[in-house]
């Protein structure tokens, strides 16, 4: 976008990178001189005016799984509880243990978090209407999940 106005947007103008990452309460302006980051400034997305400075920032890849020491530890415990000791060639377990992403790791989301939120956590006591094909789609998804689970157990 030409100008960052909301969450999830970024803009590049010369040596300046503006970004407003999901999960952040404020937008940041990164000022580069060549490949060197010279400053990190906080700015108001509505007015584009600088409102402060930062010494550092953490930019996470967008994913359902944030690989933090806590989630990695929780994954390792849950994985061993479900499948026993991992084999040496278990790419998923090895990658997550090292803090690296692994294709398909989102299938194991409950292993990373103590509790997962659902739409009902945000909309309690709201009537829900399902499409007439919802039951069939749910059954297909359940079969896929079981297939992934059984493949991991082998």
C-alpha cells in the first residue's frame, strides 16, 4: 500500500519501511541507510506522525503457531505423551525442538497450546446455523485428521 493506515499493512518508500503487524498496538517506521537499520520509530497510522522511538522490535512470521520456548516445551511433552519417544528421523519433532517451522505443523496445534479458542469464545449465546453440507464437510475433515494422526503414529 502507498501509506500504512491499518493492521496488516506495510509500505516501502526509499529507505523507509512502515509496517503495522497483526498483534501490534502501534505501527513502526524502520529507517534504513543501505542495509543498516538506523532507527525504529513508533507512528500514528492515522496522522503518520512519529509518536516515539524504539530500541528493538520482534517481528513474527504469521502463523497459527508461535514458536516460543513455552510452546516448544508444551509441544514436546504432548508429542511424547501421544506417540512415545520420537525416532531420530522424525522431522517434525526435530524441527519444532530446534525452534524451526515444519510443513504441516499446524495439524498439531493442540500440542502447542493449553487451550484453543473457538468462535464461541467470542460469540457466546449466539444461535449458529450450519449449511446443509456442513456435516459432510466435518466428516471429511475428521477423516483427514485421523489419517494424519495415524501416519504420525507409524
